[in-house]
């Protein structure tokens, strides 16, 4: 038996977890004012970079005494800059529950070769016991684990009077989940996630305590120019007013300004969070009426509202080997892609088999709902062809 194809397609069939869907209404003409062919150090370039920082502060509600910098190499660049510049001064606790978090642990242990490291780990779909975190240590964690769809529920587990710094990779959380700035000393993200901007530039937000560490501690290892935030023991303040370390793309800057303008126009952070929540609710509603699908994160309190990861729980599929289950998920996604009804929503390569559907603010709930109809169709088709082949 084959299911009927749904009557309509999503208006925008983009559900990738990065680069994410452009904001509704985006066209290349929105970038007509880009300062192309001009120096980023000229007044026009500097003003645009400064505006990107100011609007980031406004939309994300970053405290006035936190520095915000635009840095090279996207979120990875911003995280590495922080790890290499700040760590080594005291013990470190790493908290990881999926691929990206594990990647930072690996850098800390194998590249920086820090010895006094306490690792709190959990598998895909779960969160480690956050009450075990030692507030005397520096803490490195990812706010939203993009590859498992698990996020921290809040920052209540971080002490207000902590001695260490908290370094938080918030790239798939910023602009979609509330960040508790008072508990965060370093926050990083990129432009291409929840605002659907262009890739390659990273954002680095520093608390006054993080700045104090930078000005009082020099790591024992060499720092490449691209990571250096201090000059003669003092913070290089220029980075935090738009004097970037090296050359940014003014086309990407214009696009980020457009995304921030859109974010403001829909109602700012609260509205962005509400949009992501509504998109995720469309998936929860689908799950409630669909016996063969479930969330990878069983606990709704830690379930992401951006990178929503789901698993197929049909007994005929769960009986298959992990490789065959991954193959099934990929075929299902490919069937939807072939119909131009949804792209890039298969599980991350290291994560358990299933679907990962981006639900950030630039996605429309109606499109998520239509996507689920196509997934229903593709599931029936893929399962039928599996039975035929057996
Ligand atoms: C949690 C997390 N950290 C880091 C990265 C890497 O980001 P970028 O490619 O912007 O460096 C990603 C990308 O998906 C991510 O989801």
C-alpha cells in the first residue's frame, strides 16, 4: 500500500541545522546597501560592524558591561579563542552530551593537554548530573547540543558566586532560548544558526570577570594572532567596537544586520523564542498522533526548541541493525528531498539514527506542519520498499 502525497509543500523547505533557513521574506536585494569594495576600517565599514554589535546587544539583551566581539572562524573560532586564551588558570569541568561538546573536551585534554579536568558526560538524549559541577573550576559546556536535541533547562546549577569562569557554546541556542547572562562569562555563537545569517563569522561575548582573567593570566602556550585578545596585558578594546582582528565579509555583515533588523521587527528575543517554541510544538503535536516517532530527548524540560532530534520507534525498524536504521532514516529524508518538500533534516553523522528538524525562529510553524505530512508519506513509502526487498 502506498500513501497519498500531501497536497502542498512547505513554503520554504529548509530545515537544516546550519546554515539555517533565511528569515521569512529574505531576498538578495536586502543586501543592496552592503559596503562592498570598501575597507572595513573605513568609517562606513566600522559603523556597520559597530551597529552589528549594538543590535546584537539589543536583541539578545546582553548586559551593558559585557563586551561583544566579531571574530574569525565562526562559532568554532570564538570557542577556540576562549579556550586557548582563558583556560589553564584553574581546574576545568567539562560537560558534554553530544558531538560538539565532546569536541571541546577533546581539544582541552588532547590539544591544550590540561591535566586537572573533570568530565561530566551523558549519552545522546540525556544530560549529565549538573549538580556535580564544582564552582571553583572553570566550566565549559554547550547550551544546546545541536546533534542530540538536548539543552540545559536553565543556568540555576551555576553558582552566582562561582570562582571559575563559565564558557558556553551557545550557537544553536542564541536567538531562540533565554540565556542567563549573569551566570555566563563567555558566550559564543555564529550568524548562520537561529537568525539564518551567512557563515564564517563568530560572536564572542565576555563578562567583566572573563576580561579580568584575560588581563591577569597569560597561558603558557603560544597564541596565534587570530586568537589574541590582549595587547601588553590589556584587553584589545578595539575588537569589541568593530575593529576586527582580520578582514570580515561586508556582505555577510550586511546580511547579519538584515537578520537583526528582522528579529527586532517581529518583536525581539521574546518573539524569536516564541516562534521556535511554536515550531517545536508542531512536532510535538505530530508525535502525539504518530505512533512510530518519538523525541530523542525523553524529558521535555531538556528538549531543544531549535535542533529537534527524533527517532523512529516502529518495531520493524528498531529491530534492524544501527547501520540499517541509519540507512532507513537517510532514505526517508531523501524521499522527501526528491519531492522538494524538505531538505537536510537527517540525523547528524555521529548521532543515533533519526531526524533532526531545525525549528529556530526563521522557520514557519506552518512549514513544519506540512513537512510532517511529507515525512508520514515518506515513512510509509520507505517502509513498504524495505518490506518488498526483504
Ligand atoms: C553546538 C555547536 N557548536 C559548534 C558548532 C560549529 O559551528 P561553526 O560551524 O559555526 O564553527 C556547531 C555547528 O553546528 C554547533 O551546533
